[in-house]
């Protein structure tokens, strides 16, 4: 069973994604939630997270900083950014930390299905960024 983390300071976004993933990945993932980068790192350490879905703009430690710290310790963790910021500098940073994907909010069910979510992807793959 995969251990997945959703880190987003927007409670509604976090809860909707949690519910969607819980329904679609029944029995395949244990899902944890964090409301900021500091909490995300604490949960990552404590729960041995394998897949991290991170918002970029969060108070304190942002998603990029959290991803950099995760990557320092774990080259295999699957990192996915889910953000409202369509900025090249962020996408470039995502490449630097070898993120699997860089998705823009608001995400929708069609996009999730088009990408087949996380289902079928293995952690530890070298990532890519950008939208299809």
C-alpha cells in the first residue's frame, strides 16, 4: 500500500482532493494531509511518505522548499505539484527537484482521468513537468 501526502493550505482544495483520491484509490493508498510545508515535512518523516502532492504557495515552508528537503533525503519519492501558479520559474524548480508532474488548479475530473491519476505509476521514476 502506498503512503500518499496531500499538502495544501487551502482546506477545501485539500479535502476535495483527499475525497477524490480516497474514492478512486480504495485500498491502494493511505492518505495523509498537511496544511503547510512544515507539517508536510513532519508527516513525510514520520509516515515514510512515497507520493507527495504539494501546493507551491503555502505559508512558512513552501512546496518547492519542502520538495527540495524531501529530495535531499529520498531520491525515489514521487513528487507532484498542484498549484494555481502558472509561472515558468516554478515549473523550472519542479524540474530541478525531479517532480513527476506540475498540475494547475483548478484541476478537474477530466484532467485527472486523462492523466490516470497516480494509478499505474511507480514511485521513483524520473519526473517531467508541464501540462499535456
